[in-house]
């Protein structure tokens, strides 16, 4: 008995690890494609379902997809109407694993392990290594299935186990509780379904006995999203509740039709209980989605009753990054880029506000610059901390390059924000001292300011789009800024010597163009990080 339990635990471990390895390989191989799929989420409920199913099919975990949804909702990037569609799609996507497992490929699993290992060890390109991980994970998954099936063979002759299954068949609610409990512990409905299919392979369980446990799996998987919603805003809590409502509601709807569902899948594949279980899992989730999707507004209304209150989206802190997204590093890396661009836009906006305050003598704009600078500093700290966490995840070389370059880029953007604040300080001195500048001096400042803005925009665009060509174009702008800084410095010193400008006003002018030149330098640093990162790809 002890050896049976040990073998079962080992097989389950291999199954879960193989599924994780295969999911990570698919995720990294999909890369930018996975990000683009998620960006397709719109208010169109059908598209949201398709996206949820596609993402889950790639990452091989409905729990991970639902946790991502909670993170997106918490960040204000997805509303409840979009979230409910993705959650429904995730339940469909997770049935892919059961369908794969039902093929009973454990006899040839060692071949997948052999070839997958060879690809991982000897492949030179990252893409081929990721494909190797997919093949290796596939092999390990089926090796685990074989071990579980072997461990469960003695149960076929166990009177105690026969009585247990008989009680589940008579009392469906026990089966639902068993399925929910096992899945809540394992944090994976696919793992529970795998155990059921392994049992079916030994001939110890019928579809009638498996169905209640299968329904319970869908309820048990909700625990992951509920745990992930701890510490989130109310809207994210509602998303987790929606997941629970969807799965519990579907189970309640299907309970009267247990016998009908069992008969349907039996007639489809008579004599193959493993395939019957996989098909039941698919039919349940597809039909449940078809029934619940038109009722999504009712589900949202119930969630609003269960978790009362309006959305609480943080505006001054991070908007795009969330620790829950670290479950899927390729998505988290994409969100880091978005948050960094948001920080960059804040810094560019602050430069514009500071110069507008300087030209128009507007103290209100100076106050706004100081407020924005606090947000920039908050974002810099949050992004840096997030990058540290992300760097500890299993990253592809591409994502690792993004993390490494962003560490430096975030620091450069923060320094741009500091220079914008310096310019606001200079504007404040100009207003307090009631300083005036000649038309020529103002034109010089505007011209250099415009080139500085161009440099910042090129840096931001090249980082966002990983555009090496655009990043390379910054050198011409930077050369122009350096030439202007030298020319205008000499020109203004001449104005001072000619008595056309006071010494105090002259010092502020020289500090201004010095800040422009330094902003240009930081823009170049950002562009060079983009070039270096893409060269390493």
C-alpha cells in the first residue's frame, strides 16, 4: 500500500511538472504572439471567450489565466464584462489537457523524453530549445500518467475502493466535494482530471462515478483565483467571485442531466472511459459557456451584490504591473514595458509643463510638475521592485533582455523627471525675480527645447516598439542638441557682456540649456539600451 502511494505521488509529480514544462515552453515559443492574443480582449463577449480559451491552451492552466484576469482587473486594464468572457474561455481551453492525456501515449512517452532532452541540450537557437521543452514536457506528462495508472492497478481488486466508488455513484454530492477538495489542494483541475483518466485506464471507475468528481474539479479550481484576489481592489474581488459563480452555476445546471451526459459520451466512445471523461470535461465547459454567456450581465449583477462597491483603480501608483501577472512572465514583461512607457510619458509631460510654466509665468503649472514628479518617483520604485521579482522567474532570453535593459531605462527616465523638476525650479525663480528675456533668447530656448522633446520621443518609441532603426536615429538629434548647447552658451555670454541680460537671468538661461543637454544624454542612454538589447536577441 505504501509503495502504491509513493508511486502515485511520483507519477502525479511528473504529470504536473510535465504539464508545467510544456506550458512554459509553449508560452515562451508563443512570446509576442501571446501578448497580441491578450490585447485582442474587447467588449465583444465572443472574442473574450476565444482569447481566454487560446491563452489557456497555450499556458496549459486555467488557474494561471484566471489569476492573470484578476491582475488585469485589479490594474484597471480589464472590466468585468471582458473578464467574465475570458474566464469562461479559460475553462474551455483547459479541456485541451484532458483530451491530450486521453490519447494514452504513455508507452511511447520515453521517446518524447529522449528527443525532447536532446533538443534542450543540443539546440543552438532559443526557439528550438523551447520546442524541446514542449516535447520533453509532453513526454514527462505521459510518463507520469503511466506511473499513476500502474500505481492504481491494485485498486481494481480492492473491495474498500469499490464500496467508495459505489457511494459516490449513489450520492453525487460526495463526488463533487471530493473533486473540489482534491483540486483545491493540487491547485490544478487538469491534475485531478489526469488522476481520473489514470483510474479509468485501470478499469476501476466508470463514467457515472467520474462525472460528479469532474464537476467538483471545476469548483475546486476557483480557490486559486479567490486566493489571488486577496489584497486587490473590489473589482478584482468581483472577478474572482464571477469565476466561482460560473463554475458553481454550471454544476447546478448540469446535476439533473448527469445521466444524460454520461449516456451521450458513452455512446460517442463506448468502452473507452478515459476518452469519455475527457469528452465530458469538454462538453460540460462548452455547454456551460453557451448557457452562461448570454447571462453574463446577471452574473456581474450577482457579483456586485456579493462584493458591493465601485471600482477602486489606483491612479497615482502602478497601473499595468501586478504581482499576479508574474505567473506568466511573458505577459509580465509586456506589462513592464507599458508601465515604463507610462512613466516616460509622465516625464515628457513634466518637461512640457515646466517649459510652459517658464514661458507663461504660470505658478499653477509648477505645482503640477511637483505633483507629477512624486508619481514618477513612485513608479520608478514600483517598476524596479517588480523587475527584481520578474528577474527571478523562468524567463526566455528575450524577456531577460527586456528586464535587464529596463532596469537602466527606468533610472534614465527618473533622471529626466528630475531635470524637468529642475526646470520648474528655474521657472519659479524667473517668476519670483520678475525676470525678462529677449526675443532672441526665448527663440533659442524654444528651438533647443523642441530638439530635446524629439530626442525623448525617439527614445520612448524605440523602447516601446523595440525599433533599432529608430533608436539609431537619435544620434543626429543628440549631435544637434550638443551643438546648440555650445552655440547658445557662447551667444548668451555675449549678450551678458553687451549688457542685454542680467547676471541672474543669464545663470538661469545657462542652467536651462544645461538641463536640456542632460535630458538629451539620458534619451541617448535609453536608445542605446534598446540597440544593445536587440543586438543580443
